[in-house]
């Protein structure tokens, strides 16, 4: 992608001062209710940072505070060391997608981006470049009111990229996208981070975050719950289990449930057992010593979704009753 006139290249993102988002003791209250509570974290360049939390956790409010759309009750949010309101040529420094519906339906896709470019001193050629980049070149002249949600998301991403910024904030960018679109946004985010940009992205799709995010910031009820590399988060908050099956299921059950072995084993589907707190080598040796022939033994790690659900269980604001 050719940078806009005056914009920095990916190389200079890494060579110059690190472009970051800094959240420092950020607090926001509405009618006495604390939505964001003394939140502090950083989004570093060259990293896709996943911003996770249950509904009502304060993710969107935090992003609005970063972009100066709300005023904090306490603390501050800085982009490249300054509040957003103090940035010169902000679209060259920060690109954002918060609400794909917040578009003038009577404008064309091209017209919308041309208006943004003209009002921010960006070269008109960038409009065609970003429309091609997000796959909307063929519908540049169509009215936005006829766009699907997925097309609006793509247009929102195009607007965020218009100034070739080193910092990007994207709130639920895969919402409304089909599988091809989800794969496209995943690849795009990885490429943007590889270029040295700081990328903050929120999503409820844990599978996508596991594939996309290098680092995770997890909040619940406005408070920071975790700030760690994705793999570290899963290791810390997920469970590791050993799945085992034997030729003689009854004999295996008696062995795992027998006294003196100290095994935490629960029966799983398909005649298998899942054991926590023991290495597979120990289980295999125990089975061999007792004449139990195994035909499956495998280590299973919780997914990001499972680790996230376990970690945020006490921070869910709206909880439905379990199905009978």
C-alpha cells in the first residue's frame, strides 16, 4: 500500500518513536455508574492486541475515550503521547472503525471517502487505493444505503486506512462479514501489525482472536482482568487434560478411579476419560503396569474461548438461566 502524502512508511513506524496507545488510570462514570474503572494498559507497535470482555465490560466506551468522543471522569488515554484532541492531522495518526452503521446512506462509498480525504487534507488518490484494498472498487459509485452490513464494515475499514495511520482501533470489525471476509480481515490485521503499526481490535469471536491476536487485554465490569500474550493467557487460565481410551473401557475406569493414584479423572463421551493433573507418561506407565491396553492418549489444551469463559465467569453482567 502506497502511503499518503506526508504519511510515514511501515519502516519509519519501527525506526521512529514507537506509535502506541497508552491507557492510564482511565475511569468513566455515567449517572454514578462506573463503566470504566481505573483501567491501565498499552497497545504496542507491531502487535495485534485483542480487546476482550463480556457484553457491558466497557470495551466500546474505552475506545470512545481514546478517540476523544467521550470525556473521562479520571485518568487519560494517549495516542503517541498526546490526547486525541491534541493530535495534528489525526487521520494520519489514528484510524478507527467503531460503528459501521454511522454512515450517510445517501452518499456513495467513493463520495464518503472523498469527503473524509478533503476534510483532513489527504490526497484524493487514496480513495481509490483503499477502496481497492478492501474489495469495494467495483461498488465505489453505489449509495451506501444499499450496502449490506459486511460491505459497510469494509467501507469503515477503508476509512480507517485512508490516512495510512500507524495506530488502528477496530471495534468488532468482523461483524456481518462472510467467511471469506473474516479471513480477509484476519490477514489484513496481521499484515498491518507486521508493517509496524499498533492495532487494537475488539471481537466476541474467540476463534478469530486466537488466530489473529498476539496479545490480549481482557476487561470485565470496566476493570482490567488480564494483560498477557495470547498463548500465556490460555496457559494460565485454560486447563490441560489428557484424553485416554482403552481396549477394555471397564478396566480403564477401575484403574483411573482406583485409590492411591491421585488422579482427577472424569468420564467423557465415546468411552474416553479426561485426566487433569497428570502427565501422559505417568498415565501410560500406570496403564502398562496394570495390563490396560490403551489405543488413545492425547494432551488437550483449552481453547481461547474456554479459557476466556472460565476467567470472566464472575464478570458477566447478563446471565441467562441454564437450559433444562
